C-alpha cells in the first residue's frame, strides 16, 4: 500500500450516516438524477428521539434512550428493524434507515426504509426487565408506527418474542389486534414460516448466482464467516448442506479455522453450550485474521465497518457477500475493486430478511398464510431476479455491484417521488 495504516485510518471517515450519503452521491451522479431529489434521499424524512422509564427488578427506575428513523415513504410505508445495543447512536440509526430504503428498492418491495434502536445491553436484563424495556419503547414510538405507516422488525439483540411483546403493546394501545404492525413475530401470532432463515437464505441465493458466473462447484469453494449469530450461523449451515467447505467462523470472542473444513453442526452445538473456541479440530484465530484468510468467499455477518482502508489490501477472498449491514467502508470498496474482488453488497446480499418480512406483512393483511416451501420459492425468485438486474446494470455502466444496486434503488425512489409530485 502507498500509505501507512495509520495514515489511512486517520483519513477515513467511519461515520455510517456520512458513508451512506457518499454512496448516494456516487450512484446518483451516474444516473444524472435531479439534485433536489438526491438531497431529499440524503436525509431521513423523520427521526424520533425518545426517553422512557422502566422499573427494574430491584425496584429502581432506569431511563432509556432510543430512536426511530423513517427515511423515505414515497413508495410505501417505512420498514426496518429495532436493535437493542449499548453502542446505538443517532447517526447509525439514520444510516441504517437509509440503507433499508435502498435494500427495499433493489429487490422491488413497496416500502421505504426505517430503523430503530435502544441504547442498552439486553444481556444485563432479566426476562421481565427485557419485556418492560420492549413494551416501553413501543409505547414511546407508537404514534409514528403502524401497518400503513412504519413496520418494525427484529435486528441486533432483538428476537421474535420481543416483537410479540411490542405487537401486543401496540394492539392494546389501538384497541384492536394489529399483527401487521411488526414482523419477525412468533408463528402463533402471525409470524411467517421461513422468516428466521430468510436473511441467510437470501444471501446464499446471491452467492450461488455468483458461483454460477465463476463456474465454480460448491465442493471446490471455501468459505469464511465472520459472525456466528443468526445470519452467519444459518449461512454456514445452508452452504455446508450444499457442499461448500466452511473453513472458518467467528463470534465476538474470536474464531476457529481449519483449511480442511469445519463440522458446522458441532460448532453450532458448542455455540449453544459453551464456546466455539472449544472446537478441537480447528486453530484459534482472531476476527481480524479471519477477514484476511485466503478463501473463495468471505461473509461478514457481524457489525459494520470491519473491512476498512486499513485492512482491505490484505483481503484475499475472491467474493465478499455482505450478510451484515455496512461491513465495508467506501475507502475499502475502492481498494477491493482495484484488487478485482467481487462484493455482493449488503443492500442486495442481506435483503432476504426484509423480503420475507414483506411476505409476513402481506400474509397478516390477508389473514392467509403460506407454507415454508412457498415462502422460500418466492424468496428465491425475488433474490435471483434482483441479483441479475444489479449485475446487468453494473455491466451496462461499468460499475461495481454496490453502485449498480444503489442505482436501481435510487432510480425507483426518484420515480416514485416524481409520480407523487414531490420533485
């Protein structure tokens, strides 16, 4: 590299809100979109900041802070997850709501983007405290959400049970059963079959398309996965079942690596009972080392900004499939492009979750529910069609897949704003 890592890190802006604005500018300039339309898309339409009290088990009262950002509702109601995490920030939530708009746009869903978060560590709560925090946040944002306004869903450290509590709180406030207010719920109260695997399954569909283009067979293809939560773990399971060789996985404690392949089922059992680091047939590695392994496919499935200008030159994967939101910074993107590494961007690769959330919402509104096979078939059609559209546009304009995906989404939102007379 021509600059030291310290120089690169010093220059690189890792603020997610500013990153997404740069991504919008890059794609919009190629399309020649009106500047006022671009300016609208560079800012959320509405952001609600709330604080709400919760009585803890010891009798004390804690005041929690949270946010709900609604980016753009030109195409339809906003849609996006709620995360419970100690590092939630306003700029992060705003950026994530914007990425959700583009994620919905690239797969053709009738949604804009939303996102929410509460500053907390749910691991510190009892079940009762977690329920009271969940219900308290829904009470605080209830005026701006609803089946035709804004439909939340699970995200980092939130679960179907939390969604169930939130749906119940909203229904009580409105005085009627309202399953369509939220997705990712337990099946018994309107959840969709196939939802828990949807993000990972959608990512796998895009990987399969990329491998077809490369002419590679699964058994010849090695995979490293950073993050062994829902998306990472299920991606590992689905890819292993297809014959891919999973050589490394990691979680927040570190990773394990075996070039001959890992027993994914055994690693999953260790994750549930103790730690993946106890896997005997693998070498322990750091999360940073996992990113730099010589593999065919790298799946960042943890948090944002893990591939940066400081480490991108050491990435050796042939394909990066972004199961996480925002794992690659703009500086890193430029380096990866120069190296010829194909990046399947987050707004495409992990759009399976919001796609099946849309299916859940549709089923709630119809009060008619599909089989898991029907859901998975519809998901595959959506993801494959979206991948091909992004690939074709990228080749037409001579740009990477991320820029192509943004171009499709921005054009769609702009057309909706024009049709409604906003621009």
